[in-house]
C-alpha cells in the first residue's frame, strides 16, 4: 500500500503533539509525517508517522537527524526539512509533492470521516471521499468474522504494518467492497481500536525514563490477556536521547479500568501490614524453638542456629540475649546442624533436608552366562 494517504481525522477532536505533548485543537495546523521503515532498535522510529505542531517540528533539535535517517530507509519518498515530502516513481522521478500540513477540522455532521477538502483534491490524489471509519470497521469485521478481525487489529497494532496474511485478507475485502479502498495510513487510523474491548483509543502522554522497569510475570500475563492497550507504563530511553520527558501514547479507557482493578486485587501490602506479618512469623519461630526438646537428654534448653546475614532487629537481639538463637555465620553446608542443646551440647537436624535415594533393584544373573 502507498504511504501517500492521510490519516482519518476525527472532526471536532483535538490531537496530541508528539513533540511538545500539548493538544492541537480544531482549527490549528497539524503536520502529518508519513511512515518510514525504521529499524525497531532505532529510537527515531518512535517518531515516524507522528502528528505535531509545525512550529514544534521547526524547532525540534533532532529534526536534521530524523530527516537524514528517514531518507536513508525510505526508498520511494523524500522528506524535506520543512516537513514536505516528494513521492517518487520507480525510476526516481518526483510523482507528487505534498506539504503534509493540514488544518484540524471543526465538528460537522459526520463524526468520523475525512474533511470535505479531500474530495476537492486539496490533499493526496483522487477525488473520492472515504467512508466513515466506524462503518469500515464494522464492514471488515463482518467480512473477516469476529475472531479473525480481532487478530487483524491486534497484529496491526503490534507490528505497525500489515503482515502478508493481512495484506491478502485486505485485498479480498477491497475487491468485495471497493468503496472501502483506503491507504495504509488511513486503515491504521481507522483500526486504532482496542482489539480486546473494541473501544476507540484515546490520546495521552506517558513518561520517558532513563532505565528499565522489571515487571512480574504475573503482571505481564495479565496485561496481555486483560488490559493490552492500557498504555500506562513509562517508555524506556535505553540510553538514547529523547527531546522531551514525555511521549504520546494511545490508550483504551476500558483497559485502564481493568488494569486499575487488577492492581487493586493484587496490591502489595503496606508497611504496617508487612511489619505485622513479619512479627507474626518471628513469634511463630520462637514458639517452635521453645517447644523443642533435646532428643539426647530431654532438656528444653534448646537453641537454633541461624545462618546467613540476619537483620539485627530489637527482637533478634532479645532472642540472642536469651540464647534462643545462635548466629552461625554465612557459610554453611548440607551436614551443618539446625538445633543444639545447651545442656549436653548435642546437635541434630540439618539445614538442608537429606534426600534419600531408593536402592536400585538387583539384577538377576543371566542364566545363559
């Protein structure tokens, strides 16, 4: 598909500037950059196909680097420093020049269709108005079926492009419903919905951090299954420079509600709860020590060896003074004892349980030998 198409602007809605994070209200100018096949590891890939203020683009400190990388990776389009582009023919000749600056359209009767200027050849090529994105989504869902449509949206959102099987399905759909033949950019925006809940994604900003957040496996599994488009996590800079400390993101309101509910169900205990649980475990261990009897002399003056680097709290110091526990150092082996009798010095127990192996059955001699 060609990259010459324009996004489907929701009339009467504001859009997020990817560079400054401010909203671009209806009536203001907006710069729409086309897609480019940046490598996934390239930080500038976060800014391809972005929407921004033309003034932010002009003052962006990484504009020259972005333009240079864009033109290295894009074979059929040339990006100029002013944001305009030249689309090239296979031989290298300029087929079309676009300024890529648009005016966010005020609200009209149709809530999700391209502006009427598209029909008057102001943008792109062709004089056909595109059908409403909502109608397109419903028609594509009816054509593919509910499950395959969800997979179509999910993989498009994840990869940022159509895979081979999606291109084949889209070609079949367009042949069946030619009135919905739109560009790749228009299709991506029309299908900017949550594949799980079907809700339209809303613009937002997320924090950029210089580091990495390690999430638990339980959270990662829950995010994939219950709130895939929550888009609440910070973006990792991975050591690369970012012009701002926030970047634009698209989120599903239902996913964020599901994430908040999940976090509430799996919230970590507060400091007071942790202290109470720790105290209860400590008292349980002391009760176990006091209940021990020496298997040799039957005395109740039993102590427990504590290995490792313990936290010397007031409770532990009191247990040390009462000789209920002895600190046995950081290095220990499988045959080191766990208990000691202060009356007869007998030791027993093991730090690690002894694993006994069953004896292998005897092999009867071969009578032929």
